[in-house]
């Protein structure tokens, strides 16, 4: 019993030390975030310009062939495919619109460059799927509730990117290899929200995006419910429900970002989702989840294409 107690105490001390280490790292002025492709950042800025052309955006994207190929692959997936397939980036831009193309560029960039951490492959695959699902569900919820927030998808993709930053910082542990993911739950829950906001700031993203991803566990900002935070909270709850129901046995486990049931209910009320409206939203979200979780290929295979 004494030996078990000492082992438990040692684990607690280790976790506390990791917590302090991450807080110090993210507070350091010398901290450098995971690299997001410059092409992705340039396209996010271009897409905000009202006079930008499809040709200009596609021309920038073509400077990164791997990213361009990944974007085209996503555009050809079940979520976007129609009777006539999308065969080129310009066709994708014209058919989907620049806003959606911008979203696909960021989705592809995160999968290729950020959600990949040595020693945490299974956790990163689950995180990438989870973040992508939350992004699509948040956009679905905003459309269904007539909330005109064009950056909800981006916030969904980025809300948990702080977890990737934490794991990347811990992946080069010199003694005994990477710290087992299963022991990091409490640390990640405490640190990742602020880390997500920090990365959004260091990447130079819009202040409203920085605000949402850095506060995504909070429904209220400035004393009143924030619509995108509400959409993320509801999307998160639905994503966890669908992941547990649809993902096949043996899928990587790990709860990344759960919210209390009371917060989910408050967010639903803030969005006007009650009774039949909530069930209709769940039904629409289920179709999106099925396309992403069942019809999509494994991320590792898709990323190597």
C-alpha cells in the first residue's frame, strides 16, 4: 500500500511539473508555435478582400503542391461532391466559393503540418478528426440558427490546436521518451484553451478568432452569450456523442475537450435550440458526422497521398 501511495504521489508530482513547464513555455517571449504554412495564412488574408479573384487565390495555393493536392482531395470528398466531380482547384473555388475554399486550406494545413506529433500519433489522429468534426458541426449550427458568422468553421478547427502545441512541446522528452498521453488529461484540460488562443495570436489571425478559440469553454464573453462560443460548445457535445457511437471499436481513445452537461444546455438555449429544433439540428449534424467519421479514409493514409 505504501509503495502504491508513493507511486501515485510521484505521478502527481510529475504531472504538476509538466503543468508548470508548459505554462512557462507558453509565457516565454521566445516561444515559437508549430509552423502553419505561409500559403495558408496568405489565403486566409486574401479571402477577406472583397475584390480578390479566384485566379489569385488558386495561384497562391499552387505554390504549395502538397497542400493544394490535399485541398483538392477534401473538395472531392462526400461532403462536397456532387453529380459532377471537382477536377481542379479553380473549379473547387468557383463551385464552393472563396470562403469555403479558405476553410479547406486551413483544414488541409492543420492535418498535414500541425496535427502530427511524433510519439502521439493515435492521439493526433483522434484530435484531427475531432477538430474537423467540430468545425463542420459549428458551421452547420450557425447556418441552421441563422447566425451569420463566417469564421465559425475556422474557430472549430483551431479550438483544440493548443493540445497539439502541448504534445509537440512534450514529444522531445529526453528521459524515457514521450510522456504517456493517458497521464496528461488534467494538464491538457488546464492549459490547452489558453494555448489555442496564443497560437491564433502568434499566427496573426483575426482578433475575433483569437478571442473565441482562447475562450471556447466559456459561453459568455463580456457578460452575454457569444454566438460562436455557443455554437462550439453545442458542436463539441454533439461531436463527442457521434464519435462514441460511430467510430469503430479500437479507435484511439481520449477525451480532449468535454464540457459539463449544464453548459451544453445553456449553449443550446443561447442558440434557440430546444425541443424539435434541437432534434432537427442533431439530425442534420448526424449526416455530417457520418460523412466525416464513416466515409472518410484514415487520416494517416489521406495525409500521405
